């Protein structure tokens, strides 16, 4: 795997640590849970997109771009990390935010990641209704940049293409080398499966390394069949791009049982997971991705999906700055629990 020949800029503090969740593992019983701290990649709040952006921004700069264009949901962590990466590299940025989540309070459009986009110096931020053709919107934005004499570079939603996924092929190499050098007994890996680059990059890397790790992607948006097809397509593209073996469909595992009310809609499972991680480990999870995925992991543990004594690595992909956009709901949840006398 010759990842070194691809243009790359340094944005992340790597390697991120692997930590054991001692208290929470004991509380849940059955399995040992470890966390790969990709919430601590280091740029403006960190998260998984920083690894992808090292290659995407590297590619943009090598092509002479001066303006980065991307898109996401209103509280997109990807957009925030992209704007931060552009700022650090002295590039302009603009983004389009899709109102994908309805039933939000009036602060949703202003707080957390949205606020940070402005602070980080975004040039243009435009809101569009849910189900807008976002690729078309990015093309329109690129036209505007060109008309003003600029050189746009479009990064797809979530930074998920073969270039961005290289960040997670590398992360797979990093995880395997940490497991080996630290003698960790990890035999399962669980990760949030969203726009696909993270799951697909890890699957491709583990497969190429012949790693003895069973990877499960926990979907936060799409049904299982849809997500498996998407990950398969993405891993095929990665395989061609860097000449590694293709991941077989049977090795792509997706669990969509914890999507709940849909993208960005907090579920009780997710709120319990956010509360448990915070109160047992001082670990912050996010409402849209890692809270849901960790809720899924807890659900799978309780349902006996893992064998007693299994060692599961949860890849924490970040997002906790989005918590403030969901503050009211989480406080209501905590109050309701307290009234029942069930606070941990
Ligand atoms: C984007 C994101 C994900 C999902 O990663 P994909 O590569 O889009 O599947 C998971 N967690 C957080 C916090 C994210 O921001």
C-alpha cells in the first residue's frame, strides 16, 4: 500500500490513543470495550474527517485550488472540520447546509458546528431545504468561485471518496500496529457507518493486512442493504485506486437496528449511551453518530451478540461539539431519569 505517493498535508495528531473503558466494561459485563480516540485528532475539536482531509486538502493544493467547497447537514461535523482545515492551510472555504433534520429548536441553525463555521472564517454558508440535490448546489457554488477568478475544489459530503478514505486505510494500519505493539487482545471493531468513507477505509485496510478483526459498521441513517451496497462500491473504488485486494461482500457487516427515527433524530438508546459514557468514563459522545453507534454496541452486548470475554474496539469518530444543538432534549432525558431515581 503506497499511501505515501498521494499528496497529503499534516492536520491530525497521530497516532490517536487506544484506551480501555474499565468502569463501563464492568458495568455492562460480558465484554471489554476499548476506544480508539479519533475524537482527538486535534483540529478544531477533532473527529474522523481530519484524517480524510489530510489527503483531500493535499489533493486540492496539488491541483492549485484556492477555495474548498463542501456540503453537509446543518450540524455537520464534516463541514466544520473542512472549514478548519482550509483555514489552517490558508485556503478559502464555502459550504451548503441541508436542513435534513426537522423538528429542531430555533437555536439548531446557529449553535455548535454552525457557530464554529463562522468563527473558523467560512466565506459563504448557505442553507437549503432537505432533499436538495447537494452535488448540483456545490457545482453552482463552484461556478460562482470561477466567475470571480478563483479555483474551486469540491469535497463530497463526509469527505467520502477514494482519496478521503485513504485516511481510514491508514487508520487501519495504525490500529493494527497499536494492537500488535501494545499486545492488546482486541478481536472486534465497531464503527459508525455514515457517508461510508470511514467504514470503507477501515474495511479495506484490515482486509489488505489480513487482520484478524471482525469489523461491524453501525448505521446511523440507511437500511442495511443500502449501506452494504454503498460500502462495497466504496471499497471497490479504494481497491482500484491504491491496488489492494477488493473486500468481499460477505465481509461487509452493517447493523441498521439503531437508526431510530432517522438521521439526526436522537433515540433513547443513543441518549442512554451518551449518558453512560459521560458518567462512567468522562467520555463525550455525539448525538448524531457516535451516541447512536455506541447505543448500538451496548444493544448488541446486551443481546449476546458478542462472546463473554470478547474485546471490542469502538472507533470514536468525534462530533461531541454537536451536543449543544441537542442540549434541551438531553436535559429532558436526564431529568426524566432522575425522577425515576435511575440516574447511574
Ligand atoms: C461524519 C461522521 C461519521 C461518519 O463517518 P463516514 O465516513 O461519513 O461514514 C461518524 N461520526 C462522526 C462524529 C462524524 O462526523
